[in-house]
C-alpha cells in the first residue's frame, strides 16, 4: 500500500512465499534459459568450489582422502568437472546471510561445516579467501554457459548453411545509407552473418578454454597454503584445484588482474554484436514496404490483427543493444581493481557478468530458432530489384560507358532515367553502344561480383558440444538442460 504522507510504502502482507524477483517478465529474450546462471546455479558452483579445494588437498596427499570422500558425499559431489546439487542449501537464505560480510562465501562456510562430520570441518575453506571461491564458482558457471552458447552458435551456422543452399545466387538489392546501391545476392548477405558468427564463436571458444580457477589466499601470495602444505605442494595446489573444477590452471592469482572476466565479457559482446547485426537485417528486410524476408512464426499484435511483427529479431536486437554497456562495466570494474584485493569494483562484476551470460545464452538460442524458420519472399526480392528501373546497375554503366561517352553525358542519361524514361532505350539510342549487349549490361544478375561465387560458411569445431558437465546438443530453438544426470 502506498502512503499519503510521503513515507515509504508498506509492503502488502501475504501468507504465500514471495515470488522470485526476476523471472524474465521484462527480459523475454532470456526466458527458458535463465536457470544456467540463476542464483541457484551460482550457489551450486560455490559449494562445488569448496568441495573441490578439499579434494585438491586430498589429491596432493595433504588432506586425508576419507575427509574428501565424506565431504563429497555430504554435499553432493558428482565428479570432476561437474556440479554439486544435493547440498540442501537455499539460495535466498544464503543471500540474506551474505549482507553482513558483503559476499555469500562467508556465511556459506559456516553452513557447510554444519553439514559434515566434525572431523572434516577444519578442511572446509582451509587457507582460502572468499574471492578464491567466488571467482572460481563464477568461472565454473561461465564455462558451462559458454559451452551452451557455443552449441547454439553451431546450430545457427548449420541453419545458415542450409539457407545458402536454398537460396543460391538470387540477385537482390544491396542498400547503402538506406538507398538501393548495387545488386547483391540473398546468399551473400547471409554469408556475412555466418562469417560474423564464426569469428564470434572462435573468440568465445578461446575465452572459455582459458577460464581459470582462482586460488591465492588472503593477499594473493598463497602464504596460507605454503603454511598448510609446504612450498612444493602449495605450488601444485592451484592446478589440482582447477582440475577438480574442470577449469584452466591459473598462472598466478588474478584477484586484481581481471583479464579472465574482461576477455570473456568481450567475447560475449562480440557474439551479441554478430547476432544483433543479423537481427537488424532481418527486421529491416521484413518491413512492409520491403517484405523480402519473414520470420515465419509468431509476431502478432495486441491491437492490429494484420501485423506480423519480427518479434524474434526485435528481442535479439534488444540483447545486442544492452551488451556493450555491460562489457564496459566489466572493464571499468577491472581498471579500478586496486591493491591486492579489490573493493566494490569486484562486487560490481558479479551481476554484470551474470547478465551478459544470460543475454548471450538467450540470444544465441533464439538466433538459431530465427534462422531455422526464416523465409524469403522471392517475388518481393525481384520486385524491389526492379524499383529503380535498371539504375541498380548504374555503377556498371559508369564503368562501361564513361570511357565511350564521357561522365557528363552519362550523368544526363542517369538523370533522365530517374525521371522515368526507359534506361534500356536511352542506352540503345547511343551510337557508341553499337556492339554492346545492352540486355546483358543492364541485367543485375551479371553484376554480382564475388556474391555469385560464395565460399561456404566456415565450420566450427563439433567437439564443443561434448565439453564439460554434460551440456547436451540442444535443438536450435530450445535451451540445453542445466545438466545431464
């Protein structure tokens, strides 16, 4: 209820549990795929990181193997590179408890100790700092999300390849600065989409492969681990910890050297750039007055029953528009990561990276679905190609005729054709055109350049979908399951 006196509104009383804050109501591009980066998934990864540290100690024979086994059983360890789930913790409860310490790891440690035998409690979080666990957990979540995104991009590239086969070398009007320019082909435009997706795929794949675990101790010197395990094993511990999590071994602690976050963020932005460009083209080409393509599904209007809106393209553009600011925030946070452990700059990364992963997951899934249903209206393509009554090949006329009649005379012909005179008649009337095949000269299909000899869309590595944690090869219009049992 709102207050008339300007005081804070009183929340309504309810006997039922509160609804989740964000279920995607105003972010429909992410609906159905949010679970991979939801708070529950981050909590699972936090628990996994704590168990992985104890297992790393045991692998180096620092901690008793029985302790690692007991802890693994108690907290739902599911194997190297996989995620704990059966730990019995509630993300909402942990969130409330995290306010006092500024991060969720502090209360998590106490909760985990309550769930394991007394003799094992001393090994939980031993030597680590909160940032070690939280950074490693976020990299674990990011690695799984990136794997799913790469699967979606593979599907999208497959649909582009099929689109190219179905639309070989069909002339269409290219547009520059919103105006008809020269002929291109439907396939050449789609090939540009595919190349952009391939470059984004390669960059994300490289960033994913480099995602490291974090283990540096309180000040990034690993002093606590040297005290616990000795220098030699302390040097081996970060790599052993990373192996348990299915992440890359860190070269050194990166508490304030945030390249894993910024490089991943840049790769995600590039993916969304590529998807956004494709969506912008589809949205433009589906305008009523152009109507060369249509999405083939959905798109109804609440008020205008005649409309078939390019809804998927609109959602994809919304994600691409939001992405650069998120990437910039990651860079700003990294630049301000002062001292040996950062203050609020580190905290600002958490929701920013999660939102960028969320948008890219949703957009990549919808991009594959868009391409799977994309339709071409070939009559509209041909109609639009004829709109300028042959002037779509004016550049070719300039190249061929200017040496014969001069630039001034050619400009007069173009101007007269623009006023409605038949361009073919104007060219045939030229004495200098004797011996020129005017029909061939004016045929847009004979002025396609390299657009008529396309290379295939570059292939991506099919092994991506077999990457860690059982992310399946999802259908292009559905999100991967969070994890395969």
